C-alpha cells in the first residue's frame, strides 16, 4: 500500500513523511531523490531537479514515478511517497488500495518555513513559489482522502491526525499473507 503525499512547497510534507515512516515502519520514498537518481542531477540543486522533473514528466506523463515506486514496492510492503506534484504523477502512482494525504498551509506560514529551513532566500522563494508545477500543487487536494492544513498545527499535531487516519486504514487492509 502507498501513502501518497501531495501539497505545495514548505507545507510540511517531508516532515510528515518522516513521521509516518518512523511511526508505521514504512519506506519513505522522496521524489527529489528519485529525480536525482534517474536524471543524474544534484539532489540539492532545486533548479536542476525542476528541469529534470519536467523532462521526466514530458517524456512519460508521470509514468516514471510509478516505475520508480513499483521498483521500491518489490522490497517494501508499505511506502510513503513524498510527494506527488502533478495530476499525471498522482494518476500513475496511486492505485485502488492506496491513499492520498494532502498537506497545505497558508502562504505566510509556507514563506516563513521556506526561509527558516534554509531552502533559499527571498528571491529564490518567489521563483520557487511561482514555478508552474508549484502553482498547480494545491489543486491535488480535491482527490485526497485526507487534507491537513498545517498552518496552525505543530508537527506532532499533524502527525497525530495522519496517524489516526492511517491506523484505521491499515486495520482495514487484509493481510495478503493469510
């Protein structure tokens, strides 16, 4: 089963993914690392990742992500995907038994997080927030089974909300080994 995260930049997706991975003992697959690996670019270079991600999208309409995650699912029963950025990615990776959690926050909170986490300066933030992929990220909320607005939540609060939802979901999944 996949737990697919979506949401805009600096909304708290990676922090939540790490918490889910640790609390549920699932594999954390970071899309930025997948892009870096598949395209052979520096994972710390946001501009290079965006260009490489756009090229992967243009060549496969999101199928590259499904291929990457499917390779991981051969090794792990449950995976948290951090994070889909486009509708084609979401359609290609999310199956009937998978779930999507959309993380969001207001613009002021996201801006403060971006700067506080050392993701860049004010000028790079403006460019990052205005990127076409970023502009469409919040539209993915409409297909999510759970939406968490982290604007006024602590990390622990957001994780607790996700954990309650996922515990119910994991309990509803039949054990395929039986």
